[in-house]
C-alpha cells in the first residue's frame, strides 16, 4: 500500500465520518479463549465483539486515528484488546498461532501482488487448524462509494 493510500485512510478516519455502517459480519464459531487477529480492524467493531465473547484479540490498522477510536470503544465497553498501528505487508505482528485471522475489507484495497503477499503472511500466522476470514466488496468499493 502506498504512502498516499495510507494517508488517505488516516484522513478518512480522522474526519470522523462514518465509513462502515451496519452490524458486524457473521463470525465463525470459535472455542473459548481463541487467539484472534483482526487485520485492518478500523474502529474495532469485530475486536470488541470477539473480546466480549472472551477471546484474546489483537487488532491492527494502518490508521492511528482508527486505532485510537477502537481503543476508546474497547475501554468504554470494558474489554481488553491489544491494538497496534501497523501494515501487515511491512511489519507482521509478533507471534504466531492465531486461531482466526480476519481481513474484512482489506484485500480489495490492495493490488494483486499485495493481496498475494498478505495471504502468504497471514497463512504463516495461523495455528495448525486456524481459519482466515475475509469479506470484501468490489475493488472499486472505497474509491467509489465510501463503503456503502
């Protein structure tokens, strides 16, 4: 992802304008205390719900403003989530063995080579029987309609 693209996401989240509306997508059933990584976690909707269910959650996003909003959401709800600013393509999270890695609305924002690299990196972060969950719109999503 280019610096220009990262700055665009930061501007959007800093503006406070609603980006993703509606309820969280369906999440896979997980055993208690599963380790979950949400890459491109945005304002932390999935992170909050999964932590509330008792899972050990790490959320990662390229936007410091998104991470700050997620942090406030989780603190207000009384759940513990490890939230980090970072780019999965440049600095994968420390640790392996995630039972679930979520990449909602991430792959569509990447070009073909970046998508391949992201899937390779994430595959290496999974536990033996871990799951990758992703949901996306078309590749024109955010550029054409602000996630609607």
